[in-house]
């Protein structure tokens, strides 16, 4: 594993020759050894084409390529950090939630409309997450950020999970999502977004939920 949790808000990454990491720009707190940091315009492995739509929508998060030999401390904005291990599956996560991830993972951009049609786009607008989300696929570790910590909630075919869209951080597995209203239209008069909508995730996998409805 490339990342080791130092405390709730910092991780330490080991950088080895011939390997690379990607981090959100400005997330480096300190480092030891011969380590270089280079602005990355391609968005990681396989990321150039995948990020065109995100750039057009102004939803891109700048990355740094981290290479060399040593250790690096990462953290950002005092947000709490969770390390997620991928073993060949795909993680779907908002770009601004990404603190750092291993270069062995293939990054892509997913249009929310393809994950639930029109309702997928509505979900992006209601949650404030935009029309695109980031996918990371393969074997490796990812450090994500959240408000108030993160809990992993299993999703099974027999038991779908309902999440407040603003508390959603990421999910992985063979999971489908759709947005549904939790209240009748009469009850929604005078209410904001929040619990008037629910994100329903079904299938097999897990969803990561933060202990807050606050955006990063």
C-alpha cells in the first residue's frame, strides 16, 4: 500500500523509483528524499481524452505528478482523509475529493447522465457535484477527503442503500444509482435541497458517506 494514515487528516505516501503518484495540486505538506513534483495536464494514466469534457464544463481539478524516491505527507484544507484500496475494481469519486492516488490506477471521466439517464444529471445539480464524476480502475490505493470522517456502507442486491446526495463521497462495485424524491411535492414547498432527494444505490459494492452535508 502506497499510503499510510498518520492521523485523521494526513497520510504518508512512499514514492519509489519507476513508480508515480498523482496528488491534488497544493496537497503536499512535507517530504523527505529525492522527490519531484510536476504539474500534470493529462489527468493521470489514460486521462487526457477523458478530461476534455470536464474541462469544457469547468469541473477539472489540477493534479501533480509525484516521482522519485522518498516519502511525502499529504493533506488539504484540514479535511479528514480516508484511504481506499482497489483490487481490480472501479471507484467513482468526485474530483475535488481526491487527495492522492497511485499511478497504477487508470483514471477516467464518467458523465452522470450515463449513470441514471436524466436523473443522473439531476443528481449532479442537486448535490452540487456537477455533470461529471471521476473513475479510478485497477489495483492500487486512493486517498479521498471528506467532512467529519467517512463510513463505508455495504450495498447488496437484497438491500439497496439510500444516501443524502450531499453526504455522498464515492462508491465502488457493480452499482447503479438513481435519484428519488423522499417527500411529496406538497411537503417540499418551502424546503431547500438536502433530504427532499435521496440517492438510491443498488447492486453489489459499497458507498462511502461523510458525516456532513457540507461541500468541500
